[in-house]
C-alpha cells in the first residue's frame, strides 16, 4: 500500500528549536553537565512528573516545583551544585518560545495539497503559565493547516506509549504502512516503526525533507513560494451592524488586536481581501473586512445620494460607533481608497492610520469641478459611461461570470479598454463572450463574486460613481486641511487608470506620507500581488499602527 | 409654549474642566498673566486660526504652529517673555483631557426620559493629534445618550455665529422658546437668548441644574442612581461563527481591547448580559456575548450528547480559532459558569482569565458519581425532573411568557420551588398562571426572551442537564489539576440553589482565587444587581485581564 498520510511532531520538527537543543543551550549557559536536564525531565519514567504533565494529569504550573525538586535530586545524586539562579520555569519558558519551521510547514502543505492526510502529533502540556499565549498562538497558527491535531495532554496518552499510535491510526483511519511519521526523538519513532509505519528521524530539516521526498515521491525541497493563505467564506465569522433603517453593513472578522477596516473597491467584495485577512490577523490585528454599501450582504438602497462620500463616511463612523470601536486603521483600494482618504480628512480622530492601494489622494479643487477633470481625461471615459442609471447595469449584469472574468485579470492579461467606452457602446463590446480564466483567480473565486452580485446587482456599486458634483462640493469644505495622521500610499506599477504618476503630488497634502510600490502589478493589487502587498502592509502596521489608541478613564 | 428641548455645551458643561479653567491652570503653572492664553486663542476673531479650527477649515495639527505664533505675538505686544518650555500642544493636550460631568449627563438622561429632545452642541475641532483617541472616546461615549450631536468642525459654523443657532433649531425642529440652552461662555449664549431661547450660564453644576429644574419642572438634582445602560438588540453588531456542519454560534459584539466572552446560563440568552455589555466595552474590552449552544440564534441540535461539557468546551475553542482569537477572558453564569471553569481546567492556554457568577468550581470526585450527589440533595430535585426528555420541555414551552416571568424574579419576589418538583408534578404547578412582572425586568425584556425561545424551544437548553455521567467521567480526567490562571468567583447572597456556601472549598483547587460577593442578590445576578456586578467585574478585569496576551513573532 502507498503512503497516504503524514504525521509530524511539533517541537524539533514543525517548530524550532527542539526541546533537546533548548536543554543543551540551557546546560551550557548554566554550566551543567550535558544531559542533566533531560535526565531530570525523564525522572520517574511514565509515573514521573514530566510524563504526568504530558498526559495532562497536572498542569505546567503544578509541574514546575516537581521538576525543580527532581533537578535538586539529580544534582545531589551526581554531586553537582545547581546555580543560584536556577529556575525551571525560566529554562522551560525559553524552550517553549519556539518558531514555526517554515520549510517543514510548506512540505506539510504540499503533501496535503497532493491529497495526503496530515496530522500534527505532539507531546504537549496544559500551559497555565503567564506566557501561555505563546503556545496558544503557535498551535492556533498551525492547526488550520493540518487535518488533525493530536496533543498528548488532551488524550491522556503520550509518545512513546504504544496506545497513542493506535489512537493515531484510528484517527487517520489508516493502516500503519500507509503512514509516514517524522519525529526528532528516536524513542518516539520506535513503537511506530514496530507497528509498520515509515519513520523519519529528523536531525536537520533538509535531510528529513529529502527522505520524505523519497517516501512520497512529492517534491518538497524546492516548493514554489506559495500564495498566502486565503479565507474560506464558509469558515469565517460574519458580522452584521445596523446602521440606519434599511441599511446594515456586513463584514468578515478575524484576529485580535487593534482594529483594521478593509474597504474594497468597484466591483468587488470583502472577499477581495481573502489573501490579506489571515496574514494581518496573524500579525496581531483584528481585521474587519467589509462588504461596502451596495455590495454582497451589505444593504444596497437604490438611491444615488445614498452613495455620496459624505454619506458613506458618516455611515463608517456609525459602523465604528455601533461596534464600540473608538479608532480603527482604514485600508482601502480603488473606491475604498477614496473613502479612506476622506475618513482621514473628515474624521481623523476615528482613524488610527490610513492606507490606500492604487487610489491617490487628490484634494478637491474649489476652482475646477471634478466632473471637468473627468471629462478632460480620456482614461476616465468609463466613468462617464457609468453615469446614466441603468446603462452599465444592463451590460454588467447580463452575464456575471463574463463580467468578473473580464475585470479580474493580471496586468499582462488585461483586455478591457477604459477609454472610448461610450464610443464603442460598452465595456465588453469587442471582448470575448467566454473570457479565459486569469491566473490571479480560480473558477471558485469567480463563482463567489457571481453569487454575491446576484443579490443586489450593479446599481449600488455604480452609484458610487454618480455623486461627482456632490462629492466635489463636500471635498471642497475640507480643501484647506492636510492629512497629518500616519498614512501609507501603495502604488501599483501597471494600473492603467490609477497610475503611480497620479500620486506624485500627494506629499503636498500629506507631508509625512509613507509609500510602497509594487512592480508588475495591475489594478487588482490584493489578488495579483498578495505576498508583496502583505509584506508592505504588515511592516507599515507594525511601525505606524501598533500602539493602542490613547484611552483615558472618563 | 413649554420648553421641550435641551441643548448642552460640551467643555465646561458635559465635560470638565472647561477650556477657560484649563487655560487659567496653565497660566498659573507657566506664570503667564491671567487671560493671556484666551487672548491668543481669540486672536484674529472669526478669521483667526482658532475660529478656523473650530469651523474645521484646518485641523488641530495645522492650528498648533499658528496658535504658537499668536502666543509669541501677544507676548511681544504686552512685553511678556514666554517660558522656555512653552508648548501649545502640551497646554491644549491637557485641556482636552476632560472627564464626563456625570451629574450633568444624568440630568440630560432624565430630561430625555421625560420626553425632551436633547442635543449636544459643541465648538469642536478635527483632532489629528497623537492623543486624538481621547476626544474620540469622549464623543463616542456621549453620543448614544443624546438625540443629536452638533460639532462646529463638521458644519463649518461655530458658536457664537448666529447661523449655528438657526441650524440647531432646524435640527431640533423647534421654536426658540421651546429650547433651553446651557453653556459656560456668556458670549455663546447671547445670540441664543436674542433668538428667544431660555439660556443658562453654567458656572457650577449644582446651580445650573437648579436653574434647569426650574425651567423644566423635572427633578434633576437627586436623580436616583440609574441602571447601567442596557443593550438594544436591534442596535448592536451580531456575529455568526460556523463551528461544524449544522452548528453555528451567534454572538453580540461591542468594544475594542482584550476579548471577553460572556457565557449565560439556563434558560437565558446573550441578552442576559445587556447591562454588562456596554459597561465592559466602555472599560476598554471587546465583549463577545454569546447565545450558548441550544439558545437564540445559535444552533440547537436535538441530540443530548451535543451538550456535554467536553463537546461544548471544544466548540468554544473552535469559536476562538475561527475568530482568530488566541486568548479570551471567560465570564460565565449558572451553566455558563460550569463551562468557563472547565475551559480553565482543560484549555488554560486559551483563557486569559476566568470568572464565574454564582456557580462554584467543584472538581469531579472520581469516587462519587455526580448523579449520586444530585440525588442526595433535595435542592437539586429540579435537575432530576429535567432528565426525562420531553417532560420539562412540555411544561416550559407551554406559555413562554409565564415561564420567563416565573423564572426571572428578584430574591424577595421568587416563588418557584426547586425541591419536590417531581413530587409536585412540575415547576409551575402551584404558581400563578399570569405571574406579576418582577422589578428586575421590563415587559419588553420578557418578550425578547419569548421571541428568542420560539425558534428552538427548551430541548437544547435542557440537554445541558442530561450529560451528568458523561460530564463526570470527563471531569475526572482533570481531577488532579489545579486552576492557576487568574480567577474570580462572584457569589450571590440569596441564590438558593448555587449558594455562597457551596463555593467554600474552592481555594483548595484555585489557591489564588479572587472573590466578589453581592448582598441581597438572588440567582439572576446580571439583571438583579447590574451596578454592583459591573463594579466587581471591571475592577477585576482592570487588574487581572488588562495585559495583552504575550504574543511572539513566529
């Protein structure tokens, strides 16, 4: 039978360093004989404190004094003097501060993608220390990537107890010879090998992965840089906030920490941030990815005036009010970018920091109505096409799958022309009836957008374009202001409408503006260059939006 | 015409100190002549920087250097030397750090309750300083208590510009003589008085409130201590988390900060925390008030085994996983208390801190099955009555309004007997068909519970009682553990089932347990003594759950 399941140990395999090497380092630092800590750790065998800890019979905090006692005993037995500052909780606290071994995780992901069942099998403990958040976070980050997570302390069995391997096989519903098992402790592999599992003793990651390649026939060492994890709409928390009679906002929420509101553009969805949501949450932020007004599960009133930037911004403030969030970071793309710049300009006290992708901040010019500027630039012809209610709706709603496949394309695959749209009689007039699928989306992604737009269509989304004069007048009331809160502008080299060039005077209005630039990226930044974008956003968030807002007791 | 609307200034009226007294204090500290700062602040009149700031033409950060310049000019004009460390942003930063004037707010609330339209009218600025969170929080806290909030910087008009009073009257849809207006600056009252409004110059709160009493005829000085603000179900954010096929959890979410999960008991709702949610959010926490499994908008599978504590705790972990929350504070009441103690015992790494109301922690005793203990104590007879599927369901579902009016009663109004229930043939056998309304609930509260239980009835809720043996066996697997994470036990003096007495040995298992005790409180702690409970919970959260969980970069 072929191997079809892979079993990974945690410490020393999926997380580094191993307990053994953490012990060696501590022994060196404390000038203890090599092996001393491991001896104390093993003391008492299956009835000793550490075995009881791993089986969850006692908690970490109960174990510490017992282990300290065993260390004293071991030192007396072998005539060693423990250093003054000897502290089990300090040694173990450091040992528990492990990091994910990313090449090993990538290998596990690659196997899972190939149809392998994957399982994390770890001797673990009930952590009630002050640092227990570290272990919780490690396990939380790894859990979604594996089919199963088996922790000894939850099932009262620990490696190398033979019963635990039987438990694993039951869980995997596999025969031993269908399973490959990687561990850095030989004694933990033995009973598995005796049962008939393929075992790999992990000394270093490269060698272990080469062995795993041989066993599985799957290429694991040069795994192409994977896409960031994407959200699954059926697997996330959906929130609904009442804004006013007839209007509610829908959002997807992930993570804990300072609030970050993600505001998509036209014609999109909260789902456009699917590659950003898990990454920003992992970085320690509470992400709220909204369906903007007119989209998806948010309300879509028919009236044009419901989509003026003034109304939209007021409703974002109400959104924060209803959620009891004093301040949030606002990140927007396309029309969402317009919105977030206006949030910064009109409600700076509610904005912890502001970032826009592609959309520059250009203040309203009281001497030239925006409509004149739009008319003067052929690239904005599509916006004029969007003005007449009903016209673009008819074209865009006619075949939703075609619409999204035509829009969502990489910079080198794009075929829509935004100029001369009116002259041509529409956006899709000379474009394929059945467009190919761009490499930046999957068929399932497209179907998600299709389903989302079935509810309210394009009227609400198009109405965002139909408040040019009202928006200009409102913008003029803020035209003397500068944006002096933390701000980031991310330009995309190959966006043909929202070009990097358009952002060049932004420092006049945002003197401390930070910038990011993404090469070879077209309009759909979040899906075309998610890895690059995530890096830019996280670095900026860490430096400019990490501090909690100042909160006084009132 | 009688006065029917009340207009309150912010600084110096609803928030203290006033700008004037903050300026005086700064002048004293910096040895500047009295009135110096106000003179600089007024410089330029309606075209000066401060007037422009209040009209929102410039932001706070743009205003600071202009005001500094005006201070320098004023000092030169009058031959004063500004101190070395003179800093407008420091002076103004301190001035902006105001606190709510609670007697004034209580008066505004009392008037609103009497049918008055209330409005906050303030000369305010677009705060883009690093401390802008303070102003944002002040306004966010006050906003829900008023019908209208008018900030000068949003409408480009500031007091004493006569146009703003016209704007106010339009907003209130009132004639001048229907409005009373309180401000601490005489010049701001003048145009209002000229229009015909009743004006009150606020020098001290007591005198002002006495005048306001005279004008309105409403008693405002000895307003009885009001209940904490309650959540309105139609006005909050509702979240939905998929747990597994067929099971989702619903929660209400408010606030920003460390996550706090509120877990209600039998037979209740997220709504049972209605007085706690705003208070804890205001204290700087992110509250997630759940509909527990079987209740309200959460799923209610029919199977008994779906409600074992092991399954319920695992699902709470999944709830956190899906929301991307590594650690949360867990606060439970009644069965929710049982759940949170087990979260602390089995998943300490996910629990930032744990608190239980009424429900003591009593570890499973491997030598005596829990069922024997239940049978031995007559007070638990109702639990035996709940065992047979269908029986209690029929009685409790027959007349939902009667059920909740019979349950939810203060300690001195209770008439349900929990012992001899089986002998009597039910809980409600000799109780009123139409029970009076307890003073701890309103008719609307009762109707909310009624509506919530129409969806799934009592089968799921009662199933929590039907896993006695399974829960005992699971509990025994943790019987050697102690709870060593931050923990709080709140006892209610007059709970006749979950008596304070039952909690007396808890320190054996939770050596660092903190305690709260509420006098004259029966079983329904959150609604019977919300003010006392909020005080206890917030004090404990501030000390034991404020630090963020330790997060390492992995």
